[in-house]
């Protein structure tokens, strides 16, 4: 069994359901799957849409899962939960568009996939490039996690000491290093 860290987010609620309820259903669906057990969930956070002005505020959280699945199969389980809640993935995704459910695989233990050089290339993309391209295959840890308050604030609730295998920095250190404007508007809901 390996610990996997995931990020949950939504800013478009289905009729008759809140954002938190939607994400709770998604997490229960994933954690109820074969080879996956929920270990911890962060508080729920309200976070501004990114980029600013691109939509309603999000609700975000993070979760630690214990899993026996290979990372690609775990990612498939996350995508399956998203699809069950109405998310449609397209060949050319609109990056950072409003979402009914967004489940991101942030890290699986201290794995670096597919390799350190590829991870470094994706981490080095500027914001414009990152908005228009997506990796053709799974890259772990998530190549943008270190610069996203909406990922790091919830992760700090459940895994402040998790250390990025490429940078050596902990979640707490990455969160503390963010510029103040990246944390503006992020607040715990519970």
C-alpha cells in the first residue's frame, strides 16, 4: 500500500446539490473503490477561481488515500468519479474552466513519473504555456502543485511534512513560500 495525495475542487454545483456535497460524493466513490482507502481529508476551503475572474469561487480540499493501485489506475478511478458526476473530458481541455468536479492526483508516495527530466520540463513551463498544453501522460508529482495555494492550503491540513521528491521542500515550506497574492481569498469553511 502506498499513500496518494489528491486535490478536490468544484465551482459549478449540479441542481439540488452543494459543491461540498458533490465533492463528498466524489471522494466516497473513489475511496469505495477496489484497492483504495480514505485515510484523511482536509477541511473544505473556499478559493477564488483561477485565473482571477474566470468563474465563481471554488470549494477545494485534499485527501490522503492508501492504495494498492498503480498511479495510472488510480488516476482512472479519479476520472471515473468525475465522469459519474457529470464532468466531460475533451481532447482539447479548457484549462482552468469552471468544473462540476475536479480530482487531481498530486502525488503517489515519493514517485517521480515518468522521470525527473520530464517533471522538470513541466514544472518550468510559464503560465501561458501551462494554460494551453497538458502532458500527454501522467506526470508526478503534479507539476504545478508548488505554486497553487488552492492545492497547498488543504494539503497542509493533512500532509504538511510530505516532501516533494524533486525539490526536497515540504508542503508547509511550499505554502510558506507562496506570494501573499496567491493566498488572497483562500479561507477554511469548517
